[in-house]
């Protein structure tokens, strides 16, 4: 749970800070350029976070950062930078935690074994936040990155999908795998994309 709270806080902070650096003061005016978790608290997202920590949930989130794309330097390319800043912050945070994880691995200090477990879990959570948010479906960051870097004609095609963000996300993450299990076909597209990347990152971090 702590890993989700801290990881989500860093994630949303970096969205807000990057938008501010690119000229959009919307998040700043709403007090979102802060590492205070309360500023990024979403009641229902937190409830889902609790369920996820208990092993009975499938999705959790923080309070989305408001961004005015028309105020950003670089237009939709600026929006792509704002979007990628969140996942990158999770990857960097996981890397920062790695020395502490390795230091406590031996368990020589009092309480180091417990610290080792907690830090290892926090690394895993931040790697998961990194990979999951880069999936190019709305409302995830990967969609904004994709729209920001593709040619203009693709933007015109993809933008209308944003209006159905929640439906698309629930369909991809929850409904398709559920339907697939019922009919005996693997329809877990998100999991099939996410799992190999997640396993690769975990091996890279935990075998270092």
C-alpha cells in the first residue's frame, strides 16, 4: 500500500511539474506541484488501491493532474512530455531504491530484513506503475504519448477514442480477460503485453 501511495504521488507530481515547466500553470494553481500525497488523493482511486493491496482489485489511481494542452510549449508534443514524465518518475524512483534494497539484503542490521521486503515491494510497485501507464490506451499516459508523437492524421483518428477512456480501459484490463476465460480463449491483451516487459525489468533490477 505504501508503495502505491508514494509511487502515485511521485507520478502525479512529475506530471504537474513538467506541465508547469512547459508553460501550463493549471496544476500549480490547484496546488498539485507538491509531494504531499493528500494533494493527489482520489477517494475512489484510493479505495481501489486498498482492494488491490488486498489482492482483490485490478486497478487503482491517483487524482488526475489537470493539464491545458493549449498552454503547453510544443503543443501535443509538449503533452507527450507531460505524459511520459509520470512513468519515468516511477522508473527513477525504483532505481533510487535499489541501493537500499541491496544494502539490506544481507539482513545484518536489526530490522533490515523487514526493510528489505518493504523496499523490494516498493520497487515492484513502481516498475508496475511504469509499465502499466505506458500502455497506449486511454486514459493511460501511453495514449497521450502516442498521440503526441504520431503524425497529425493519426491524431485526428485517435482523439475521439478519448471520450470513451474509462470504457476502453475497463474493456482491455477487465472485460476481455473475463470473456476470454469464459470461452477458453486468451484475450488478456494487456497482460500479454505487460507481463514480458515487467518480468524483464524485474530481472534487470533484482539481479543487479
